[in-house]
């Protein structure tokens, strides 16, 4: 399974009230170009895959399943997101999570799947967010 890498700017943006992870619209975008965690700050820094064949520029919204704290530890849980190809879709290697509600579409983090993936028409790709551990925790 791919592991989550947070963008450095996410920490500052969170502290400066850019994100409300419990109510903002979070989206998943696809790219085949490696993001740079230390310098990329907003969606416009990401080269997305081409629009069409099951992918819409800007990605797909992720549904928040849970956004809560227990004993001082906050956990964000998102429902899985599935992309279905209606023609050749990709290639992509990175799945980028960002805040579509924030003014500049601020980046949160990304997953590296290790190699490029291309979907044939009718195939699906599911971003399997960890329902138990959550996408991220803050303690």
C-alpha cells in the first residue's frame, strides 16, 4: 500500500486557519509527475493527467467519514474514492489530496504508488483510504 506524504506547507496552512478538515471539500487529483513535498503548496503546482476518459481536471471529491478527536488526538477519515476509465486513463503514479474550498486549492498530502498506472476502458482504480488509522492524525 502507498504511504501518505504530507506537503510541508500543510502544517503552516493548518495553523493559519486555511483548512477546516471537518467541513471543507477535499479532492483527489492524479498526476504522473512527482510532487515536491517541500515546495509545492497549491494544486496549480501539480501537473495533472489529461482531462477525459474518466478523469476530470481538478479530480474527484472525497467524502469525509469522520473528523474528530479522542483523548487529544485528531483523526481524519475519508471514504474511498474510485476512478473508472471510459477510455485509456493515465498514466499516473501519484494521488494528491488537496483542499478545494481553500482559496488557492492548498495541498495536503500525496500517495506514491511506486510505478505508473494506466487504466483501460472499464477498469477502475480505488484510492483506499485507511478507514481505521485515517488519512492523517494530529496529536
